[in-house]
C-alpha cells in the first residue's frame, strides 16, 4: 500500500499538541488556536470536512461551505459561525456542548441557530436549556426542530438535507446532504431558447430536479442503520463510525452495543461507491498506531485508497 494513495486529515489548531496519527493519506499539522478542541480538516473537491470524533470522548463535524454541522459533543470556537446543526442522538459525547454553543452565539450577537434532533429528544433538550438558562442567568435562544427519517430540510437553493433511520441505544438519525440542480426535460431539449422561454411564461415546468448525494453522516449505529439508507453507499463522501477494529472484539457482541466493527465494513466492501469514506469514532481502548495497523492488515488497499481513518 502506497501512503500517497490515501486521504489524511490535516490537524487544525488546538492548545494541546495532538498525537501523531491521522487517516490514511496526506500530511498532518497542528497549531495553536483560541480553544483546546482538536479539529482535523480534509479538503474534498468543492467542500471541506472538519471535525473530530472519538467514542465516549466527543464528536463534532462541520462542512463550512454547506454551513452545516453534525453533532455537538464539543464546540470549537471556530465552529460557532455555523448556523445549522444536525444532532444524531443525545449521548453526551454527541450533544454536551449544545447549550454552550447556543450561549456563545447569543453573546456574540449572532442569530439563534437551528438545531435538528430526533423527535423524542426535543422536549428533554428544551428542559435542559431552560435549566441552563436559569443557572447562566441568560437566554439560550435557538430553534429546536424535531426530525424523523424521511424528513427533508431545505438548506439552500442548491442543498437539501434528509434524515435516515439508524439503530442505536436511544432514538437516533443519520443524515444525507443532497446537491440539487435543475435539468431540462428530455422532451424540450431540442427547442430553441425562445421556445423554452415561451413555455415557461405559459406556466410549463420545463426542467426536472436532479439530486446527487454529496455527503452522508451515519452517526452512531449498528450496520443495519447503514444498510437502511442506500444513499449512504452512494454519497460522494460518507462519514461512518467504526468504533471497534480488533478481532478480539467480535462483531456479534459489538452489535449488542449497537456499534460497528471493522468486519462490518469488510462484509460490505463491494457496496461502497463513495469517492471518500471516513471511518471515525474509534474506541479509546485502541491507540492510534494500533488502529491503523489493524485496519491496514485487514484492508491493505484501503478501499482502493478511498478510506480515511480520522485519527
């Protein structure tokens, strides 16, 4: 396996020096910034993936060009400007920083953010925010929106988000961000510009909407959650969890904890049509070098160079 074939996230600023590691390709760097939350960064075509994820520690991701983030286990200061978040579930390592994020935006006189959560999580989070507001003696303005599998969220003129069903120990969702564009219907493709204009003026819909899955985020889930959403396998970029990688942790036992194992990825190797697959949320039972060694031993081609280990 040639290292040059693989993507590797670049480490962004943090107060503490992050340990050597990273994904499977590229060079890493680490600097110093306002807060001490680690942030890795990877450029992909016309957008950038930023974030960090380690099981039971903290998980947070954002796509700055899409103005969207996923999960708020912590909130790096640089993420504060992202106005829209999808929270996959309410385990602490995925939601703990939500009140702080809302408070920081208020203090910086930013618009209240919009946060999409599993439907069952909205009311408990509202209660927590009310109590935190009393402790903080400050308002915590935000829009908490219940999200169910199949729901659509218009993110911009060119982007739509959809929820998907995942399987975890409490209500959870995955998400897909779709690129949206219009394409002239086939029956009108031979017409002149003037003829198409006249049809539009007459109220005829001359174009149809095309959707392309740009990015999929699984969150925490057993493999059934991945299989339930075909777009996960087709998105340009897939961010999935791979909490366990060691053969000593048998996948059958791991599935009882509703997480994924390296074996689950190997079993589905032929299904991944993604240009980039980011494996993350590794258990703290493993050291960085151990994770890389175990994965590269079982999957030496790293999905033909498309797999990145987010370490």
